[in-house]
C-alpha cells in the first residue's frame, strides 16, 4: 500500500497510471486512499478523487469497488457536506446509464440480447453446452456478450445506491429519485424478476426503519416532506407493477401503501388516493373479487365527487355507472353458504383485510358490525345518491334486474339495454384522475346476473319447463352455459331446480311452502290484487287535514330550507375552521420540529468540531511524544553501541534517561570522538605525505623510459598505416577507371533520353504556364468587371445620395423661404392692424372730444340761457344749431333715451338727419377696410348708456 502525504499526489499518480494503460493499478491506488483512516476530514480534493474513482469503476465494471468507496465516502461526508456525496452518486448513476445506453445502441437485436430471466444469475451449464453444440456465432453471441454485462452493472448500480442511501434523512430525495429510475429501468426493459427484488429491497428498508428507531439521521415519517416522498415511491411502484401485469406484486404494493398510511395515522392527498383506488379496482377485477372491486369503485366515486371540483357531469356519470355496474356484477348468492367453520374464519379474516385496504375499518366480531355484502353495498349506493348520477340505461338495467318481476321476458328486455351499455365508455377529461372507463367489461357479468334472475323468477312461477323454452328465453348463452350457471346457483342454494335430459325438461323443486321465493311471490300477488280492487272499487275520499296545512306549507318549507342552508353554512365554516386549526397546528409542530432539529444539528456539529479539535491536538501531542521517545531510544542505542565497541560499561541506565540527558551525553561523546579523529587524521596525513613522496621519486626514471619506448612503437605503427592507405588508393583509382570505360558506351543513349525528358518537361511547363496565364487573365478580367460594376454602383449610389441631399436642401430652403414669407406677412398684417388700431384710437379721441364739447355746450346752455355776444364762432355755432333743432320735428324719429335725456335736461334731442345725413362730413377714418361704414349709432349708444369710452382692443376685436 503506497502512502501519500497529500490526496492530490494520489490523484496525479492515478492519472499517470491511466495514461499508460494501467487502470487496475490506478483504481487500487484510489481505493487505498479512500479506505485509509488517514484522510477522514472532507476536502474538495476528495470529491475530485471520487469522481475519478467512480469513472474507473464504471469503465472496468467494478461494482464491489464502487460500493466500498461510496460507503467510505458517506462516512466522510455524512456530517460535513452531504451534497458532495449526492453529486458523486448522481455522477455514478449517470455514467452507468450512459454506458448501458451506448451498449444498447450498438446492439442490433435488443430482444435477443436481453433474453435473460435473471440478471444476477450466472450462465447455466446447459446453456454453455448448447452454445458449444449449436455453434452460435455472429451477432447474437456478440449482442449477448456486449449488452447484458452492462445492464447487469446498471442493475447492480441501482442496488448499491439504494443500499447506501437507505434510512438517511438528508438524502431522502435522492433515494426516491433512484427508486423511480430503477422502476423505469424495469418498466422499459420488462425486467419482472428485478422489479420483484427491487420491491422487496424497498420493503426491507422501510421495515428496518421502523425496527431500529434509535438510529442517527433516521428519516421522520411524521414530517410531510418525508411522508410524501415515501408515498410517491410506493405509488410509482404500484403503477409499474400494474403496467408489468405483476398483480401479486401490485397487491403487495397496495398493502405497503396502506401500512404506511396506518403507520403515520394520516390520510394522503386526494390525488394519491385516486391513483390508489384506480389500481385497486384493476387488481380486484383481475382477481375476480367483484365485491371488493365494486367497493373500490364506490370509494373512488366518493373521492371524485368530494374533492374534484373540475369534474364534468359526463365524467361523473360514467364513474357512477361503473360503480352501479360493478355492484351488479357481484354474484347475488352467498358463496360461503354451506362452508366449514375454518373456511368461514378464513373468509372473515380475508374480508376484514380487504375492507381495511379499501378504507373501511371493520371490527373482528361479525355480530358487532355488518360485514361487506352485496345488499349493503346496493343500499349504500341508494343512500349516497349514486343512482341519481348514472345514465338512463344503467338505471333501467338496475331496476329490471333488482326490483322488477318478469319471469318470461326478463332476459329479452335486458338484452337491448346491455347492448347499449357495451357501447358506453371511453377516455375521461384531463380534470379526472381516472384515465379511462370501459363499461363493456361488465357485460358478461350482467348477462350472467340476468340469467340467474330469470331462473330465480321462473322457479317461483313454474314447476316444469321444456329445455327449448328455457333456452329461447335466454338469448345470451347456449343451454350448456346456462346449465353451468344453474349448477353454480343450485350449489349456493340460490335456485332449486333439476334438469331431466331424458324427458327434455327442467324441474323446479320447492323444499317447503315457507320458502322465501314462494312467500315473496304470494305477497306480491296479494299487493297486485289489492291494487286491482282499489281501481275497480275506489274508496270514498274523506276531507283530509292537508287542505288546512297547505296555506302555511310554503312558509314552513321556506323556513326549513333557510334553516338547512344556515346549518350547512355553519357546518362548512366549522369544517373550514377546524381544517385551518389543524393546518396551523401542523405548521407549528413542523416549525417546532425544524427548530429543534436545527438546534440539535448545530449542537451536534459543535460537539463534533470540538471532539475533532481535541482528537487532533491529542494526536499531535501523542505524535510529538512518540517521536521524542523514538529519538531518545535511537540515541540510547547508538550510545550503547559506541560504548560496547570501546569495551566500556554504560554509566546510566537507558530507562532512567531522558532525551535531554541523552542529547548532552551524545554531544559530549561526539565532541571527544571528533577531537580524537582529528588527531588520527593529522597523523595519517603526515604518514601518507612521506609515503607518496618516496613512491614518486622511485617512479620518475621508470616513467621516462616507458615514454621513450612508446614513441618508437607509435612511429612504426604510423608508417605501416600510411603505406596501406597508399595501396588502397591505387586500387580504388584503377577500379574507377574501368567503371568509366564501361559507362562511356551509354553516354549517347543517356544524352538522347535526357533531351527527350527535358523537352517533355519543357512542353509540360509551357502548357501549365499558358493555362496559368489564361486563368490569371480570366481572373483579372472578372475582377476588372467586378471593380467596374462596383465603381458604377458606387457612382450611382453617390449620385442618388447627392440628388437626395440636394432635394433635402431644396426642401429645407423652400421651408425656410416659406417661413420667412409667413413671418413677413405676419409682420405686415400686425403693422396694418396696429395702424388700424391707432386710427381707431384717434377717431375715438376725436369723438370723445366732440362729445365732451357737446356736453359742455349743452350744460352751458342750460345754466346760461343768454350766452354773451362776444363768444367765438366755434362756440356759438353749436348753440345756434341746438336752438334751431329745439322744436320737435314731427317727421323725424328720435330715440327714447334721447327723448328721456331731453326731458330731464329740458332740451330737445338733436335730429338724426342733422348729424348723419351728410356722409361727406365724416372723416376718412370712419370707413371700414371693406368699404362699409362703421356703426356710429351703436358706438354712440354704448358711450351714452355706459357712461364711458371703450378700449381700443375691444374695437380691434369686434369692429362692427
């Protein structure tokens, strides 16, 4: 086992081994590192090592190594970083799945490759012998060898991961995901054997979880998240079991779900319960348990009606019809009739078990509560209102087979109804959790029930009947099938009859006059006779008390209806309040549990960290002490060896020595030995100097003699080698001359061939050069055309851009000129308006001045009747005009306000003609710009009545 100081070194070593093709050694290196007790603290490098480790395990299909490594890594990561373990496991499953898919894609015949009953079983000896004898070759054998090992490894991967993640609260989601993927693997490749083992594995994990309740990190099933994960896993297991048609395993899955529900004392979500009951109906139908099948349908109907608010009326009608038909499919006779006590006990126990699965908590004593039966189910269907939701055909069949008495044509009346029912059904809407309802599956049971009811009613009416007549009354079956049904009914004491084939008749026997059938028949006959008598002789009608109650009946019904509505609303509010309180309590409990769990985890982490630090410090101190003791022992042993070599006796015992004492003793001994060694070395050096000098003095003449002899030998050797080289040169020159003479004869052919080759190459070169020049010329021509085209295009674009720019500039200039012209016209118009306003103001001033002068003249005349003679002409002229106009003119109109004013002042108003008759006397400014005159009378009236002058702005706004 190789030891590494750092985990990174082991990873590098493994990569080096992988690069040279030694994957087994690399895997063993990483396995030794992971299983070593030296690296128990988690770090990021260990995660990278685990990724590489699982990659090697998958490549080499080493499931055992992968399991050991993941278990060790779980120990390291459990309390520090669980997410790292989750990532490693996901990577491991991804690699295994990817390898299996690659092998599957490479195989051409998947069905033959996977034709193995058990992935964990080895090859049988007979299979090996058969393969050798038959000589199986080619693709089949290669597929079997390629695909099957990878699927075995994938299955082993799922088992390993489930085993590692079991009963771990921090990895519940990953455990559930792995279980789902394993289920899908079994479903995709039809692995029934592996599916049974997988269900058993998950079942054992839950059993161990309940058995060992004191484990750390144990999942809490009372938590909603954990419970939901476990339920989802079991529901998925139930679905896959029904799809694989493993009905026994599906029933065990139903028991697992029910056991889990009983364990936590909580009801799952309605969506899960719907799936639960749907699968339960399939299981009971396959097992021919029609009574339990009908009860399961009834529970499913109640769930859909109560919790599925989006369910359409058509879907509800189909589900209700399935419930009624399932109830009618139950045999009407008691199968336990005439059974032994042991069989009755087994049947009662089985009934109790099935009822618990369906959801009915039955007691063990039959006398304390009624057991499940057909009659109780039909009564409960009527009380729960199921019959009001079914289709009309189903309702007619129910009344025909259960309540009506038609001994002669019961089967003939039921035949068209059953035919219509067989055509009903289909896929439901997405709002319903039930995927599909097919009512045609109940047709054989309905035909059998109709046959038994017909036999029962015929036995109450007839004593004997011909076989042909009875066969004609039952159109469903041949008489052989009817005979089998009759035998079963007679066996269960439902009908009492015999078939006499000798006389070709059917004999209906009566054991006593007090039989149930006869008693019912006589009672029905009495009721019919009573009805006929009442129709012939109707009884006298007496005044009833109902007439007195009718006026108040409406009020009573309304009050009762309101009371029921109020009670219903109160009950709903109470239910909502109770659900809210329960939800709050669950939330509080969950929050308390989470807080307590968090506090516990934090305390546990602190405790683990403290213990880790203490262990680390103790380990460091222990290592230091051990190292000191080892060094002291080593020093003591060295000291004892040195002392023994010198023949001295140890002065101090080793057990009583400390490290410091040994170090001092060792240092003293080493110093003394070093001094002695230096003295010895000095003496030895002096001896060696004398010896070396003597040797060199003796060796000097010998070396000189050997040197002279060596010179003579090397001179002779040089002369001999030079003579040999000269002879070899002569021989090579003669051979070259002969070769030249031999080759001179081919010189002409060589020159002819050379000329031909050179001319051929020259022609080829010229051809290639011409082609190159032509190609270059074509390219240049095309590029020239393209450049010309681009120049034209650019020139056209430039012209177009200039034209558009010019148009924009002209448009802007035109807009500027238009704006300037408008500004100029506006200025001229404003100047004209100002001039007009100024003229108006001037005219107003003149009019005001005239009015003032007139008022002054009038006022002066009223005060001074005889004006002085020396007044100027401009003053006397208005006065004379006023005096001349004082006499009223009967032919002139004088306004009322002027007449009133004249009456107040005692003067006569001036005549209108005197003031405005002469139009030439008005100034030029009194004309309007359009040629009409200004309305002076209006202006005057405004002056007189208003007592003031108007502003120039009012004149400018409204000159009229």
